[in-house]
C-alpha cells in the first residue's frame, strides 16, 4: 500500500508539463454524477480553452443506442455520443498539482441541451438584462446523510435500531453526538482547496446527518459550486467506505429529513428603498407585511432573518427545496421570481 500511495501522490509537475483534467457531468437520473479523465498538454485556467469531449449517452440513459447523429472526430461506435461543454474549472484536491476538475454540461451532437442539462436554461435566465440588473446573490445550505455501506443505516445508529431522541446531535461534538466528522472536515478542506466558496459546515438534527454551506455565489456559479462540492463529497465518502445520501427523507417516521435552504438577495433587497411608504394596503397596494413569510420562523417557507427585518434590507431564505434538488433549477427559478418574470423562461 505504501508504493500505491507513493504513486497516487506523484507530483507530475516534477517531470512533465502535462496535466490531468477530470470532466464531470450530470447523468440521466438528474442526480447521478459521472466523470472521466483526459491528459492535456499543459495547465489551463479558462473553460473556453478546454476541448469539448464526448461520452456514450446510451450508457447513462441520455441517448438512444441507435442515434444516427454523426459529429467529427468520433471513433466508430460513438454514434450515441453526448457532447460535453466545459463550463467551470476547479483545482483537483485528489491529484493536486496543476490538475483540474471541470464542470461540464451536456448536449446532443446537433447542439441541443439534453433533458438533464438544466444549466443551459439557467444560463439564459442569468444573462437576461432584468436579472443582471438585480445582481442576485445566493448562499446554499446542502444537507446530506452518511450511511453505513453494508446496512444503508445512518452512521452512528445501532444496527437495526435507533439512537436516542433528536436534540443532542445538532452541532454536537461528543463521541455519542457526532459521527463522520473526519469525512466532513476532509470535504471542507478539499472544497477550499478546489476553489469552492464553501462557507461553513455543521452537524444536523438527525444522527449521521450533516450540512455544508456554499456562497455567496452569483448566477450559474452557485450551481457549478454545489455540483462540484457534491462530487468531491462522493469521492471522499467512497474513500471512507461510507454511502452518501441526498434523499430528502432517508429514514421514515419522526426523524428530520434533509433539505437545501437557499439564501438569496438582490441589489434592490440589499439597498435602502423606502418601498414600505408605498405598500400600505391602500391605494391599490398590498400591505408590505401580508406576504406569507415569517421572521426567524423555521416553519415558514420563506424565512426572513432578524437582521433583515431590523435593517429593512438584506436576504431571504427559501426553505422549500429538497436535498436532492438541482441547484441550477432552484437558483434560476428564484431569479425569475425576483426579477418579476413569473414564467418558466424570461421574455
């Protein structure tokens, strides 16, 4: 194993300019992450300077095996190819050096986004002038559950049984309250190394459940960073021999589920506006306080922080999304709403 570790940790820059780029994309379920690596002649920092690539979409439920579309530079047997467009680059915390992780989205040979490519429409929304003008910022809390590999039962739970009542586990630090911290801390540092704007971690209410936060991020970058953070976490849990679950309700019954909370604000929300002088409930306006949100109310769909209420500006928190949501969809839908365009696509 010592020799194997030595080989894994070889510093390529000592002997070659070549680097390894791990191309990462979302598979046919919309939640499964796929990746494959290729050698490049030297370091790359701009996605536009990376070559497009392809993969067999019939093996990921993203293309029919008899697809007759043909593109150049495909080898025989690649007729069902799906094309990868590099979109964002991160440092590779596993291979280190100048090696990179590349977040991609997927297209047909004709250049149409495949159904699971939610980034394409999100990019259109975030480039709309109405959205650009509002400068939406996002902070995303991703909850997840660590499961024992053989039993698929949460880490720290008795085999075939249940732990004590929920309460001590939230942000717990003791031997009976916190399980998987080595995995969580490894993920934290790996994300920082990669360039993911991860802003914190904590243990969650259910035993074996954790959360990480990413942000503030702008536009499609929010989705890119969540997907890369998920990818890194998948790799680390594999090394640790633990199963990672983004199921929103991994254990039935009176146990907390797992969600994604999306914090967001716009330029208008971050600045003083004086709009409360208009929204009085009179003169054909709604009262500014009648919308269904709650200040510091964890049971509300939209939670408004006490600082936001006090200052009259700041961010909101959308507590509805599930832990297995697509961040491109959630962030772009919020952008549609806050820009005043309540349609799937902006005009």
